[in-house]
């Protein structure tokens, strides 16, 4: 099968063997999405070698007989989906696969298992391929109303939903999101669904308009000067070190700063400011898939406006180049 | 009156006029304590000019007739103390005096008022003097059982108690405190009163022994290697940038890092680690005085072992030099 791989410092599309299923589910990938993490891996920042990609929608090709034990050891989602997961089912998949034995896995949350593998990121071949394998417990059925082009956003949308697990957001919480890239646009839209007033801060008029069409207030970075100390929660989704300083300026004392993007390298922070203003800084990475699928099913979030271009998997290297260009948002790959 | 002042880049003991009371309370200082913040101010880091010092115990010398309005505008403590605050009463005092009009002050917490003055730190002469003035609402009576030498620790002990306002600590929460200086020793003791298992991490055997005598586990920085990812809450009270890195190493995924000391200047953090492990970083500065007085009244915390030396106020400059020497803990000044 074809797979987009990063190996020995080189990104290339290779012909490799189909995954051996050994107790997991084999999924035929219908569509995969290129994430900034993929670009970081291809720059050699993450130490991963193999097939990249972790955003996908696919169809179950086969399910191994180890199904029951896989589910028992990884109860990452409620079991309501068990009956639906058979051959031919359209699915998306949570990307962390825990060891199944540590305290975190046993508590039902393998996202932080120290021995976890992560699809296309840590110790497990990823989604930019014709087939992938994942534990059956990681898979969720996709409702018929959600097209492949929207379902492929489930993973990044779940990451945006993860903010709601980590920060207290009520209908009167004043929230700002810094960064008008695809992550920031998803975060702002997810937070807007709670009824809280959200302001998206960015640099690109065209991108900010996507949020404006959903009734979200927007402003440019220059305009933040007049809004200092005004927000209860600020989400840093720009991936830029200056975003952290802007976030501190915007926060009311006692406010919450959500770090959403994984910067690489060290970041300088004004620690005295965090102490004196008693700020809470919250790291937020992955979220659960169920709330994201619910938002997609209700049509509560516009993800299709975030699609910049689609390539065939065979053209994966060029797709990655396009995805890394300024202003480009989501690039999709079709095997 | 005598006062220890930092002015035009020089620390000196000066003869100045007694404070004019204008609607506040005049307090005769019995004993004051030198804090690391005083040392920072005397190094010119904080931009403050005037009488330094914010840790004190004193006696009310006079109360102006504006008493009722002062209390109404600054309800920072419950009103049970009103009847006791008359001339001759022994008191300690909260150091933040709010504007009385902004949303934070009206909500009863002037600690973050943007226009606040802070005793000996921002816009208000401090406690290393024969007399100071503060709004009556800032003062709390000191129970007779608490000696002056222990009451003078109320402010730093309240700061340690502030951790419990900011981090979730239950009897099964595994807590580490980094830093065996006076702040770290107070933090470890306060957390131990909750019943949670606490480990104090430091470099100085003699200081660690103060905690050990209170039944607190201690370890050296070298020993932390074997305890990585083991703690739910880590309190950084060392004031050293390396303390932050050690804290991240010790934290379990999803853990809480409490930043307790006000570093000056920028600090480098591994932001990706905060995101990937979904760490919460919590800044903590001042705490309320009532819980601190309660701990002192019960004898639940050993503060007297933290006293290194006492000087007369006239000898204040030398006292500050001694306080800045390595290994020295609390230095007291007696007017």
C-alpha cells in the first residue's frame, strides 16, 4: 500500500506492506488531514520515524478476534458504540493508545499513559496511508449526516473541545482566542457554542471573516492594546511566543491562560506577572471525540471553510509543501 | 521617627515625620520582618522609593473618624473584628489597599485592584519604621497567645496559606515543595496541616531538619531523579529558574505547578511539556490573614525556628546585608 513516510530525514511516499492487525482493527483510510504536527515531524523536531498523519476518516476493513480484551483494557469512550463497530463501518479514531495497565489507563484515560503510542506521532504508523490499525476501543462510528470532508476534522475539533475540559467557561465568561489559523478558528467556534462571548484575535482578514460569519467578534493584534485586562480566559492558539505575552496583557487578574499549541523549544515567560496577577496557565492537548462528533452532527461548527486544498496520497510530498505555506489552512489527502 | 528607606538608589535609616493619618489607622510597629521582596527593592528591581517593609506586628496608636467608610469600601475580611479595633489593640495588617471603587474592590478582594497601594512595595510607605498607616479594614487583632515574634510571620504565612486557595489539595494529594528557604518551609508546613503527604526538596540539611521535626518528608535535589512524575501538586518556592524545570519533571500528567516566588525577569519554560502533559501552572501571591492567625493560635506551624537574627531598626542597613547572605532566614527589626 502507499504511505507518506518520514524516515532518515526524508519525506517520501513509499510502497509498504499493509499493517498486520494482531488484536487491533484494520481501517481503510478514506481521507486524512495534514496537521501542523505533521509539518514539525517532517522538519525532524519530534524524533518520529514512519508513516505520519493522525487526522482521518475511514472504514473498518477487518476486526481481529482480540476485540473484547482490547476494549476491556482501554475504556477510553463509553461502550455505547460497541455494537456498531463491525466491518464496513465508517469511523474516526482517537490517536492515543495506552498500555492498558498503568493507573492512567485503568482510570479510563490513556491520553497521558507514559507508555502510550500515538498514531503517526509516537511509535505507531499513522493515517496518511491506504490503511492504518488502531485498537478497536479507539474507534467511533461516524453518523451518516457527517460527510467525509467534515468527519476528517473530528480530531482537531476534539482538541478544541478539550479546552472546555480544562478551563471554566460559563455564559458570562469573557474569552479571547489568539491565532486565526485553523486551530484558533476551531477553538473560537467551539467556545462560541457554549454561549460565552468570544473574541478571535488574528492578522488575516480572510481568516477572521470565517469566524465573523459565525457571529464571533474579531480584532487585529493592534487592536488588543485597548482591551488589556479585559478577559477571563485567553486561549493561545497562534503557536508564536509573542502570543503568550499578548495573552498575559489581555487577562484580568486571576484569569486563565489556555496553552493550546505545542510550541517547540523554550518559551520565555514573565513569571512574576503570573504570580502577581495570580494567573492560571493551563496546558491543553487532546480532547475526547464524542463531543466533537456531536458538534459536527448538529452543524454547529463550520469546518469546510477551513479546507484549502485536496491532494491524492501519491502527491503527499507536494501536499505537505503547500500545507506549510503561509495562509494555507487545512490540506487533505485522499488515498 | 526612624524609618528604613530606599531612595535614589540608596538604602538608609532616616528621620522622617510620623505618617499623617487622613482617614486611616496609625500603627506603632513592635516588630517587622525582612522579606526577599525588601532585598529586591533595595537592589532597585521593583521601582519603589520610600520606607520598605510589609511584614509587621504593631499596636493601634490612633484611629481616624473615617473608620466606617474605610471598612465599607474595603471588605477584605469578615466584619467580626470591627468591635476589637480600638486604640491599644495589637494588630497585624493585610498589605494591599484597594481603590474601593473598581469591580475587584467591590467584590471584596482588593489584592488585585489595578490602583492598589501595597505597604512598602507600591505607593505606600512600609513597616520598617516606628509607625505606619493602613486602612482600618486591613487590620486584624492578634490573639494574646501569639507572641510578637510569631505574629510577625502572619503575612508570609498567609502567603503560604494562599496556596490552598489556588490548588486542589486533599488528604491523598501527593505534594512536593521545592525550596528550603523560609517561604518553602512555611509552604510545606501549611500543606502538611491539611493531612496531605508533603515532600520538601532543598539543599541545606539544617533547613530541611526544621521540616523533618514537623514530620515532613524531605529530600535533596539529587534525590528527585528517582521520583519523576510522582506528584500531583508541586510548589515552586525556590525562586530559581531551575526550580521550574525540576517541578515539571516531578509532576504527574495533569498535575498542578504552583508558582509561589516572584522571580524577577523572564523565565524559560518548556511550553510543549506543559501542553503535552496538560499541566496547570498557578500563580499564587498573597493569602488572607485569618487562616494564618488561626494556624499560629493553634501552634500548628513552627515559625520561630525560621528566625536567624534580630536587629534594632537603627541598625536596619546592616540587618538587610545579613538578610541577603546565603543560609540566613528571617531577620527581624525592632524599632
